[in-house]
């Protein structure tokens, strides 16, 4: 009979209290559930309520059909037709010029049917924000104080078939058929239909995720090209050939990499790892690092343009965030008992005293510092594990007569330690991440933010800090600390001092970049795999829950999984801040294939999220948003930081700079021949202190071997400056600093130039906004003139004939006005 705009549910507590309801009509349905009575109140919003709140909320509604086409004709546009859903799905409603609704001017708007004038998403938004009385006892307040257990709008139909009534909407079915199914992965998203059904805030999320995935395609192609270059230049890698050569690398005896347990070893035992390192550490990596710095800028600038276009198309140009800031959270009203006069509204409103606010902020800061310290402690524990178990791997894998020798040919002690430590670190990250989400929410709730916007911003900042330290600490250690402070034979550096016997790790002769790649692959791929497993388990949980109560509750398809404001926030967190976007920007120089992995993951992520929204979640209450909020600033910060981290990775983690210095300054024949010998220093074995000497050499060295090599640039024994840094060391250090400065300045100059060159708002969008405002003024003027004509005509007809003089005056006024 009437549209159900909202459903409220509560369990009978047998107290007999009367439940409060909104300003809308209601019906009631009783159902048994777990031996209790569950009541469902079906809410219908009549026209007067919709018109009143649409006027208050300044909801834009159509007043004239737009004469501006959707977009310009694209040459060879027919090629993109297979990748686009049908036109009635992409643009589910005609394009209109819109104006904020005014209840006193209903005849100004295009109202053909009052029942369908406001779309369902607008209706449920109005119902959710409406109040019962002057105390603003709305649905959110009733939920927070426990009056009701759930409140949600209904889906318009089953997702697997259309609505029974042909006149009813079947938008959920259309979304599932053309968007949520995985076979539609190659097609554009129907953003206009998503916005119409779920609201602008969810529409913005999927618009951002889709645009991000599109831009990832270019980064993935370039990363694949750089990786292919590493493969094609495999045979030209002279350094790896020298390491693997039995006459060169097989004759170089290396100093022990740990005390007592580690013995002397041959350089050619790292043959495979040196080849693996070349795949990611080559000339193409420098180009790719610079490219990604520019790509991030292009991505952010083009997203601003896409966002501006969506703001115009979705009537968000004049939407003010202040409207959201004026919406006080029910939790704030309940927990703040003190009240004061609001100078703007001249009404008494709750507030949090400054003393209580400071105390809560201090407790919050101390809690954040404690949990971040816990992350650092866990990372230090993982580092200690690496140092402690390296000796065990070295004694097993490098032993020439053990059965594990066949595996040892492919797995070096460094690689075995790096892989196991990365796996342990990933497990710790997942465990800590489980607690951090709850701790961040608890801290933010304790601060009692006043508005929903303030709550989301604070929660975003805290969770970003936690996730940043949690996910990136180990990568920062491998990239910038491992192998940098090891000392040399006779004067090694120790993690906690010499008493700990935990000697700082050294890098392979091929460099530490391959270990950073290993760390990045395990953490990034592991997180994506774990996320996909959780996605796969979700339908099983849902089906079990639905089957358990499907015979009792007719609202089961709508009642199964609640969609909270944190759901969308967690989706953004998983993609935007640290789990993916940071990995493909901050450390992309170590793994050019990271954008390709992210691309495949996002293609799946879009469809999985779409499937969850259309089949698993309750229909969320529609809400507006002009942009992605605080995530925009996080993206900008990560983009700037990525330029610095990639420059330092190329300078200090990669071996690119030492190779270039040797090639152009120290090579005798302008080639890389002899680089390996040049990059190693020697130490007199007889001078190795007893705490560092191996327990058993087991014929690794013969009587003629008096020196061992280590990775550094120091003068040999017997030199006047023995064991001090050579001039080549300082030349390389200067080259590294110069490279960092040049790369950062080049990338930043290009970034700022591109940002200046590309306007945030497209010129055609600016023109359309100006034309729409012009037409609004023109049509409002004509409307007021016609309205005045009708009023004067009505007064002229109803007045007596004898009063001609007064009528003449009115006609004169009308003519002057016209």
C-alpha cells in the first residue's frame, strides 16, 4: 500500500515500556526469535515529512531537464562499448538542472508524482535524520540509548531476480547483474546507479577505487617492463658472473658472518642470490623509481579532476561539510551532561569541559605511545631473532657434507633467515593489527568527539599511525639499517653491546635489496591473501546465520549483516593508507612488480566489495560526501614521503651507485670487470680476535690463505692507514648524497610543475556550473514573475468593479515591474 522507508527492530524486554518512534507512520510485526519476541516497526515517510526535511536539509531536486550532454563524443568510442554496461544502467535517470528544495515553491520543481519524486536513498536519509521532538530524539539517538536494536532501510528486491511488481524499482538486481558479478570485472562501474542506490559517500569510495585501479594499470605496465629488462639483461650481468666463476668467486674466502658458529665461506656460494638481486637491482630500477614519483602526482591530480566532475554530476558542488559538522553524535549528547548556550543557534547544547578534554587527550596520547612502543619492541624482537638464528642456518646450510647441501645450493643463510623472519613478522603484524583496530576505536570513543566527521578524522589519524609503524617498521629496518652499521673484522658492532653476542647483520655481496624485496613480497602478498580468505569465509558465516532464522524472520535478507559507518572506513584503510598504497609507493623501487600485484588484487577487491554490498550487507543509510575525507591528506603525505624513501633506497640499499662510481671512475677498461674484487676489502686472519674466530674451520681454508674478504672499502693490512676507509668510500658516499639531492629535486620540480599545469577542476565542469547557476537565476526570476502575475490576476478578479482606481494602480505597478 505504501513504501516502507525504514525498519526498526527491538527485542521484547517484558518491561512493557512504550518504544519511541520517529515522526512517521508505523506498523508492527511480531516474530519469535530465541524464545523472545522481536518487533519490527515498518516506517513510512509521508509527503509532508519528506518536504519539510528536504527543505531543512537543502536537498537538491530537479527543476528542468538539462540540455548539456553527458560527455563529449570520443573518437572511436565504439571500441569501448564492450567495456561499458547498458546506457540505462550507466545513467539510470535523465540529467536535470537542480536547485535546493523549497517547500513553498513546490510548483517550481518537476513533481509528476509525489510518491516517486524523492528517490529511496533520499527518503531513507531523511528518515534517519528526522527527530521526534525538539530534543532531537532521532533514530541514531534511539539506537545509542538502547531503545532499538537495529534500524535499516530495505533493499528494493532480491538480488537474483527482479521485483514482482514491474512498477517497483529493481536497482539491486541491476547492480548485481552488471556490477557485482566477477564476470563483469572488465566493465566500467555504474557509478550513477551506485550513487542512486547507496548514496554519494559509498559512490565516492567505489569511484576512487575504480580510478585508482585504472591508474595502477600504467604503473603495472611500467613495472613489468622494468622487470622484463632485468630478465633480458640477465646474461650481461658481469658482477654475478664473477661471483659464480670458480676462478674468481670460488677463490675468494669471505670472513665469518657471525661469531663462533659461522665459518669462512666462498663467495660463489651466493651465486644464485646475486642473479636474483639483478632482477630488481638494475639500471631500469632508477628509471622506475623516478617514474613512480611522477605517477603518484599524476594520480592525485587526475583524481581531483575526476572528483570535481563527480561533484558536479552528483549535485555536491554547493554541499557544505559544515552541515555534517552540525550533526552532533548521540554518544556525545548522552555522555556530556553539562550544557551551555550555542552563540549561533541560541540553544542550550551539551559540551565537554576543557579539563575533561585535556585529561582524555593525555590518556589517549599515552595509550598511542604505549602501543607504538609495543610495535617497536616486537620489531626489535624479530631483529634479535634474525641475529640469533643466522648462525644456526649458516652452520646447517653451508656445511659441505650435510644432506641439506642440495637445498643449500639454492637457499643461502641470509635468504633463509630473511624468509623465516618475514613470516614471523607478518604473523606479529596480523596479531597486532587485530588489537589496534579495537584500541583505536576505544581511544576515539574515550575522547568523545562531538560530530561524526570529527570522529572519523580522529579515528583515521590514530589507525594510520598504528598501521604505518606496524607494517613498515620491518621494511624500514631492512632498507635503511641492515648492513649499514656492522663494523669490520676485529671491530664488529653489536645490537645490545658485545655482551649480547648479537652481531649486527651484514648484507649479501649482491646487496640488501633482494632481502627488502623478500620482506615486501611476503607482507604485501600475505595481507592480500589473508584478506581474500576472510572475504571467502564471509558468505559461509552469513548463510549459517540466515539458515538458522530464515523460517522465523521474513526480514532475514535485510537483517543479516549490519553496515556501520566504520565498514566503509575499514575498506578505505585496507586499500588507501598502509596495506597497499604505501607498499606500491614507499618501497616500489625494490619490487617493480608490486603495482601489478596490486592491480590484480584491486580488480578482485572491487567485485568482492560490490558482491558484499548487494548480497550480504543490509542496505546502508544513504549519506553525502564531497570527497574521500581525511584519506586525501594521507595520500598526499605518503606521496611526498615516497619520493624520499625511494631516493634513499636507490642510494643506500641498492648497489647502483657503487657500480656507477666504479664504472666511470675506477674501471680500467670502462666495464664492470673487476668490480667484485674492487668492492671487497681484506683482513688478516691472524688478527681476528678469539671471540670472532670460528670454532672449526674444517678445511675451508688452507695454510696458504692468510686473509679473508669482507664487504667494505678499507685499506688492506700493512698499509699506513690499514682498516680505515679509502677515498673510494668517500667518493661513493658523496655520489649517494648527490643522487638523493638530484633525484628528490627533479621529482619534486616535476611534481609541482604537473600539479600547477593540471587544474583541479576541468574547464568544461566550470562552464557547466556557471551555466547551471545562470539558468537557476533566470528560471527563478521567471517563476517569481509568473507567480506575481497570478496573484495580481486573482486579486483583480475577486475585487468589486467600483474599485477601478485601485486596480489601475496595481496594473501600473505590474507594468513597471515587467
